[in-house]
C-alpha cells in the first residue's frame, strides 16, 4: 500500500510541475509566449486624460464610461498631467490609453522639442483623432486686442515644458516676440483662470477644445475676451508648423463681443502597441457607431467623425483601430 501511495504522490508532483511550466510553452512561431505579468490586463484599460478643468478630462470620462457600457472592454479615465506626461506614462506602462495634442505626439514619435533630450518614444500608435483643440488667448483686458499687445504683459504660457508652452512660443514667434518680451508665468488652466480673475496676470494661453471649463467658469463672473490672430500670421504659422489649422471660435461660445480667429491642433487618443487589438477595436467602434449617444453626453461628440478620426498621417495607427477604419472603407497607416 505504501508503494502505491508513493507512486500516486510522485505522479501528482509530475503533473503539478508540468502545469507550472505550461506558461512558458513556445508559441506557434517557435518564440516563447509573452509573460502575462508584463502585458496590460486584456479588457481592462486605464485612460490618462487631462486636468479636471479641461476638455480632456470631461470628454475622456464620457468616452471611458461609454466604451465600458457598450463593450466587454472596461476603461477607467484618470486625471492626466498634460500631453507630454501622458505619453511618458504610456511608455512606462502606467496607462494603456491617453489623450495627447497632435503636435506633442509628433514630437514624441520624432524625438524633437519636448522629447529631444529623452529621445523618441515609438511604442505607441494612434487610436483616433477626435476634435480640434483651439489655441485660446484669454484676457479680461479689452485693450489687449492682438498678440503684439502681449509685449511687456504678464502672461501664463502653460505649465513649464507642456504642449501649451510650445504653442505659446510658436504664436509669439509668428509675431516676432519671444519669451523674453513678456513676463511669463507657468500655470495650469485652472490656475491661469484664477490668476486672471485675481488680476495677477494679464492674459493666458489655454489650448483645449472650446468651450473649456476654466474659461467658461471665468466668464460666469467676468467679461472675457479672446485675442484674434490675423490671416497673415495664421498663414505664416501654418506654413512653418503644418500641424496647425485655421479655426474660428464663435462669439456665443463664451459671450465674447465677436467671433475669434485662431489656430487649432488635433486631440488624439493614443494606445500602447501591446494593447489587445480587440480592445482598441471596441474603443473605436463603440464611439463612432454611436456618435448620437456620445454627443448627448458631451458636446464634443458632434465634432467627431470617421473622416477626421482617420486623418493622421505622421504616426501609425494601432491595428485594432485600422481594422475598424478598414471596415468603413478607409485605409490608415500602420507599422
């Protein structure tokens, strides 16, 4: 009997060892299977958006809830710290999805500007372009009518090293101004609005989809003004930096005295390359197949379209997104 028990125990141990080793079984192509602990959990994605007073956060939370409700992919939206930080968190594996300005995504992919010192980040791809983010130069001073009027003024140009900072430098540069020609401060959208309200600064650059919560809140208690860009300088800017597009903010958005001409960049959703194709497909399809519902939850949905979503050319798309767009008759670049 003891011999039979010993034999049975030995067999149990053999089977247990085989089971433990099964996770390292080679894949069909002969390579070792990926370590499950190193990959994001399938169907459970973290989405870095933006500050709580910005459009990224407001719209991002709507999208995350919508995708989670419509598919078996669970998306959790979290506060983000700007496009650069979002991409860095994406590269580190801390998040699987993020919002980013199109210009900052291009900087990252090419290793320029914000990413010149750290080098290019290439292990991400585009999910979709959603809407245009306007460069909004907001002030409470009706005498500040042009960018040239910012000379000598105290101006918030975004958090140090942020995408907004580079947008501000671009706009100032188009008018022959530099950072040295203003008294710069480096603040978030909400802090900029507070500083304007308290009279601590004269103007602020805010780059986000209009209407932006920080400006809307400011406009509830004060008359806000947006500084217009003239056609000549818009053309100059778009020629030197092609990711800018001419854009108009209607007077009724914030109750400004008139429509305002400015430039805008695209708001992109990016994904790590190792996010499952099915999850990215679920994200894109649930949004663009149900735009009426998305728009009912947030006005930015009205600006979304398959045509614009698939318009990025300088960064490849994730295969899951490419699959959806192919079903709509649109071919997008992939790796």
